[in-house]
C-alpha cells in the first residue's frame, strides 16, 4: 500500500514538473536550447521565423513554426512549416531540454554538392567510441520534398517524402524506413548503416539499401566510404518491368521504338563519384541474357555506358518494334516527320558477342557487334558472323542534325542460307545468297529519305527454290497469249540453279540490271525499274523454255512483264517489241564510308 502511494506521489510530482515547465522556460529559451542541440547533432544552424509553443498533451513536445536549418556554406538548406521536438522525460524533470525525437512537417530540403560535407562538420568532435554522445534519436519527415543538385549532373527530385530515421546514439547503427515519389511514382525505401559516425568521419560503414515500386526493385549491400570521394563497393540486384517507364520516371529520354522490357541485372558494383563499374554482371532484357562487365559515367546529365557483353542467344527483333512502315491502306510511306529522339537518349560504347544472333526470321552465329552512340549519332557494326557455311558483315550509321536524318548502310554476305527469311509472313525463296550493298540517303521524313536513296546492291542466289509458284507449269499452261494478257501463276514451287541481278539506285528509283534466272528447262534475262517512292515495279523478261520430247527438244520463246505495286504485282504477257537494255558500265567498288552529319 505504501509503495502504491509513493508511486502515485512520484507520478504527480512528474506531471506537475512537466506541466509547470512552460512557465519556467520562455520561448526564447526553448528556441536557444533546440538550436543548440540541432547544431551539436548535425552541424546545422537554426533560423526561427515563427512562434514557439510547448505542448503537454498527448505527450510533451515543442512546436516551432517556420524554421530553417542550414550549414555555413548553404550547401544544405531545410525549410519546414512546422518543427516538432519531443524532449526526453527524465532530463525534462531535471530542468533540461534534451531532444529525443524530432518531426519535420512539409519540409523543403535542398542539398547542393556533397551532403556529407554539410552534416559531418561537427562529427569530428566525437573523439572515440567511448564517448556517449547523444544525437537526435529519431527524425520523422511528413510530406516532404527533397532536391539534390550535383555539379555537372541532373538534379534529383523527390516528392511526398514520408520517412523515419532511427539513430539512437553516435556509435549505434542507423536505419531509415519510408516512402517517396519520383515524378509521381511512389517508391518504398529501406536503408541501414552499421556505423554512420565512422562514415561521417571519413571512414567506412556497412550499408544496405532496398527500393520497391511498381516500376523498380533494387537491393544492394556493401560498404560505403567517404575518404576523398564517396565510394560504394558491394553487390546489387535491379529489376524493372519496363526500362522505358523507368527512364521516363527518372527524367531521361528513351527510344520510342523497341520494347525494352523485363530488365534484370545482378552483379558486383564499384561506385565512386560520377562513375559506376559493374563486374561479374548477369543481365536480362527482352528475353536476352548477357554476361560481362559494364561501366556507367555521368557526363553533364547524359549517362555514358561502355562495356563488353556476351550472350548465347541475342534476338534484335524486340529492339526494332514500332519502326515506321508503309501505310497499310495506301501502301505508301507515312509523311509524318521523323522522331529523332532515339538518336539522343544515351552515349553508348558496347561490344557484344553472341553465339546466335536473330533478326526477325534470319539467324546467324558467332556474331561480333559493336554499338557506338553519341547525341545525334548511332553506329552499329557487325564485324563478323557466320550463317551455316556462310559469312556476314556490315555497318549501319545514322546521324541527325536538326530534324534531318542521314543514314549509310553497307554490308556483304557470302553463302548465306535464306530459307528462313520471311517477307510479309511468307518465305518466298531458299538458296545460298551472295550479296553486297551500299546505300545512302537523308531527309526529314520517310518519303524524303526513300526519295533520296542512292547506291548499289548486288544479289546472287544459287541452288534455290521459288516457293508459291510453279513457273514451268505456268508458262506451259499459258501458251501463246496476246500482249499484256494476264498470266496466272500456278501454285507449287520452282527449283532454280541461279538468280542474280543488280540494283543501281538514284533518287529513290532503282534500275534493275543484268538480271538472270536459270532453272531446269528455262532461262530468263530481265531488267527494269523499281520505284521505291511510289512502291511500284516495272520489269521485263526475255528468254525461252525448253521441253524434252521423245525424239526432239521443243523450245518456247518467253516474253513477260511484271508490273504494278510491290504488294500486288501482275505478271502479263510481253509484246514482241520488248528489248532489254545493254549492261551499263559502272564500277563494282562500293563505298564504305559511314554516315556523316547532314548539311
């Protein structure tokens, strides 16, 4: 009974002391005590431009309106609409204000350069681990905003910041739990430092960071140090359903074409200042898996990626999703101005090797790729690749100046199996392809680019099959027809020994030259024009079909025309006046210069 009385008496005395505290502590005294503890704990000075209140219920607290915290250089500035300081009970009973927890309501936090310099100035005052220094044990942030301005880099902005930082004493670990928003996307944040005081004094600490949202998951653990520059070494795992969405949230431009989905990366990271190096890297993107190393460097807000990657299987098709095609209703090119943002999204220097490389239905092996991009320039080179017993190499360069795109493409291939090459969902040809090409053009939209096409293409296919039409049966059934009378292709297939021709392009018009088609019982020579601007074809062919009879061979002269749109050409009987042009005199040398900036 006596113990109960004593306990009640102590509680009454405590309540009385707490209740009388506001009467003995003026607003100025409270302001000075709070400012002194903030300065001793963080190195930040305090400017108060509002009223101060001491609240008893529901728990003792000091509320100060319109408070600004900053360091001497102004690198850190925190303006909060309401600052709440929660004093520890026992020191308060002894007449001292000792803050155990603070709350920042709607703070606007601005950080320039390295935040470590701003908050670590007084950390040097803790001489050893035996010092029982008391910090602000807990900091709560409600509906805050954070902006970090880094020199020569894009500013980082976070909104809707709700977080709690627990750091009970100078040499204890610190933990952060909360959430924030980046460009409207909410992200959950968890962080932990084993020895934050060691970190502030220019040494190192173990660290853990986890980010979780609908667009990004990140988990990393390692050691962070602040010697001459901030450095972090550890392991990292990052996942994103869409790299495009992630880049948009981060405020970076990204290619509009391609899917760039299902991104996952794991490996070791060494980050220092503006550079991060990834080793033992395992990465997945668009169903492609890579291994290797990668470095990321921030150059004036534009990230620069460089590295070497290897893949067992690389499918380039998803990267070309959404590339402009002719209007399906008119079969003509879309006149909409080109979106050249894809040529400005990043600075890349990548070397990629792939055991198997696929583009649409074409596949090659042992491919060695190099991709170099700079603002306004993309250069993709296939140094070498194999296709069954054949080889392929080529280069594509794209350059933008203003709203004009210039491109150059050149390449060669030998003994390439084209049986899997599809056109419009069909595989019209098989055989062994030898080819060379060099093309250039420039323009502000696809029609102008097509109209400016210039260069040369050489095609030769040996030992192949024309699928979908039996030419021998078609010509025998057609017999002698009048000029311009349609010839109906009979279904089937036509095996041939050789198909070859050349294309000489200028202003979007291709002259088809020295065309030859030889098959058992049939030979054709052909020439004509292919209008790539209007997507029309006008081709004439002369030759003969032979038929072995029991005692003799019958020969039938052939005169044909193939004309009309690329999508639906018509085969008609040629007239007696058809003449093929003489082979032109031209150089077989193909230019190999990459595209340059358009004038």
